[in-house]
């Protein structure tokens, strides 16, 4: 296969991978507008006053045009100076009122749009926070960011500008049409002949713009997702010299986005000139017909009415190009609305039942009864899994990578629900328990520690928001690592940077330990929690860990023997099955898989 063929194949695969989870295209649905309008209900007074200004604005512009025609047809034709002066004064008053109304129309539209966008962002964020872990594992971060940023901004434009500007323009056209009908019904029939042509042009370009704009928004979402992934994984990228390949993938996505943008611009560039040309042709046709009728003996058409008619005709045709541009922007906003409401309509795989039990106190008894679970239901990770942990016991989970250790933790934490069987907490089926109530009694420290932007103290307070500085400091003292934190430039008030980049891995993990400890949980989960800490620091933590584990039901995923030896119960897993369980000594006497692994470890 040639180099060019390989490159084309790679690009095809890249685009396929980027698009494989994209939603199927569907026609734009105007029900989205009504759903968006629902977000204006809390601001009904502001919205209604805005509609009043829209109506006034629609009336004022034709009124100015009518005033000009009336002055020309009357005082100017009669050479009446006082009439011209009074006409100019009235025109100036109406013109001044249009500016006042325009100010409030724009101001109210901006305020309403900002309020709606703020509520939309709140609703989206709240909805995302309630989604289960499965959704986060299946959804790219960039797509979520794109919904919260570019798609919401598109809707802002739709609410603040497109909707109300379009209403003003349509209102102006309706009033101008009524005035033309009053001036000359025969000439107005020619204007009516424009309607089928405009309808045909709109229908043709509606479909093209709808598809083009959706493709453009989706391509931008893919760029955002790839960018977020690349920034988060920059260490891996550079470590494996992946820069050129990542750049190639991004170049392909950027070219895709550029191509879709170009299609939108070309389509729009054809749409507006066609509308403009069509309007000009009809005005020329009306000029010929109207002039011919005015010249006929006995014609009821006079020059004054003809002038007024053409003024109104210009006022009628002028909004067409504006509406064409607004139509383009409306399609962008509609595409954004479609994606936003699709996210809001995405229901979690499961939610707490309405009568979920809230446990004020938790003893920490955990039991698995014939549990089967798979992230993909067709491929089980845990198979007919059974064990019983008494309150206060330390459970060590041992097994090769992929054996199901982290899955057990996910099920105990109610991040996932078992496909079959039961997980019991204090005798209650975990599915009947309130997730928030359960998590209030849990603490967790993961191998991949995560710190939020803020100070050391603020990150520790995630475990107990009301904790004072003294309490935070006391936790580090109990962990026997206060000196390591005090060595930081500002102690517990030292900013950790984004994702904790300004701290070492060990320091980050110590903060995660403190966050779990200050919560005083009844169930504690340590998933390779000491893997980022050096042996010296871990030795210092052992005494504190004993205090932390004491009296709590603890699940510990660890490879270091110091933790496993002291566990009350060791569960040995292999491909999702529990093959051995017991204390360290009991498993050595069993002389099975655990004993063999232990001997290999000691020998090494």
C-alpha cells in the first residue's frame, strides 16, 4: 500500500472514530423554540415589555415612512410651508421616539438573553452533576465543554438578537404590506407574486443551511474534544513522542471544520444575493406597471399614492435581506438548541427511587449476594460474587489487573448498580438507599489523585465544608505529615494550581488522605492510595493509617504487603471471580494462588 493510501486510510479512521457517537441528523424542529421560550417564564414581565417594544418598533418605522410620503403628497405638492414645517416636527417627534424604543428593546433583549443563558447553564450543570459514572466514562469532556460554551452562546445570540429583530422585521413587513394594499391593491397583487418565489428560495436553502450548520457545530465539538484530551494527556503525548501524530489528527479535524465552515459561508453567500436580486426585480416590475397605470387617462392611481406605495415597498423588501441573515444565525442557534436539549433530555441509567432510604447513622456492614456486573452487560466483570464484611473490618482486594478490584469499589460506592444480585449496606439493598446519604458516610482516596483549583485547605474541606483552619491543620498532624505541608510557601493556604500541578505527587496524595480523614467516614476506600508516595513517607503514614482505618469498614486495593498482612479479610480475585478469601495467615496455610503470589513477591 502506498504512503498516500496509508495517510488517507488513517484520516478516514480518525474521522470515523471522531464521529461514531454523533447523533443521527434530523430536521430542525420548531418545538425547540417553544422549549427555549419556557426559560423566559421566570422573566415574564421583562419578556412582555420587550414584546411591547417590538410591536412599537414595528409600527414606528412604517409610520416614519408614511409621514414622509404624506408630507410629499400633501404640503410639498401644495407648496404649503407651514404644512411642511409641521410635518417635519411630527416626523422628528416620531423619529426621537423610535430611538427611545430601540434603546429599551435592545436593553431588555440583552437582559432577557443573559438571564435565559444563565438559567440554561445552571440547568445543564445541575443535570450533568446528576449523571451516573457510566455516562462520564462514555462521553468526551470536549463535548460537554462545547455544550456549555459555544452552543449556549449560539442560543444567547438567538434570544438576544435573532428572535426579536426578526419579529420587528416581520411586523414592519406586515404593516408595510397593509399600507401598500391601501395605496394600490392592483400593484399589491404583484408583491403577492413574490411570496411563492421567496418560499421556494427559503425551502431550498433551509435544508442546505440546516445540514451545513449542524455539520459545522459537530465538527467544532470534535475539535474541542480533541483539544481537551490533548492538553490533559500532554505528558503521555510527549513521553511517547506522539506530537506529530496528534498534530496530524488535529489537522484533519481542523480541515473538516474549515470545509464545513466554507460550505456554510458559500450557501449563505448564495442565499442573500438571491433574495436581494429578487426584491430588486420586483421593484423594477412595479415601477414599470405603476408608472404605466399612472399615465393612463382616468386612472385612479395618482403620483402621491405611487410615491407612498414605493416608499412602503422599499420598507417591505428591506427586511428580506435582514431576515435572510437572521435566518442563518437562527439555524446556528437552533442547531445549538437541538444539542443542548438533547443533553438535557438524556436520562441517567438509574436514579434513586422516590422512597429512597436516608441513613442518619451507618455501621458499615457490607455484603455482596450473588452479584453479577459488567460495564458491558455482554461481558461480565464480576461473576456470582459473594462476601460479607463486618463493621470495622479492613478488606484487602488482591488480584491481577482487570480482575474486578475497582469494580467492587464502584459497586460499594453506588457509582454503578449490579446487573443482578444484591449489594447490601447495613442489611439494606443499596438500590433502595439514597446515594447522597450513603456518600456522606464514605471517604475515598484514589490512585489518580485529583485536586481542584484552590488552596490546600479548600481541597481538604471538600470532605467537611465547615472545617476550620485548625481542624485542617489537625488532620495533617494526625497523619504525621504536618511538616511536609508547612514547608509549602503558604502552608495550608498554598494554591495547588490547576489539577494540583504545583505540588508533587506525594503532596497531592497527602492532601487526598486529609480530605478523606476529615470527613470521618464509616466506609473508607483506598484504591492504590499509597502508590504515589515514597517509601519513607508511607512509613510515616502507617501509624496514621491505622488510626484512620480503626473502627471503619475499609476496602483497600494495594500491592504492598504491609497493608495486606494487617487486613481482617483478604479477597483474592481472578477474572471477576472470588477464588480465595481469609486472613493473610489463613491464605498462606491454604497454599493456593495467594500463597504462590506471596512467595514470588518475597523471592523478588
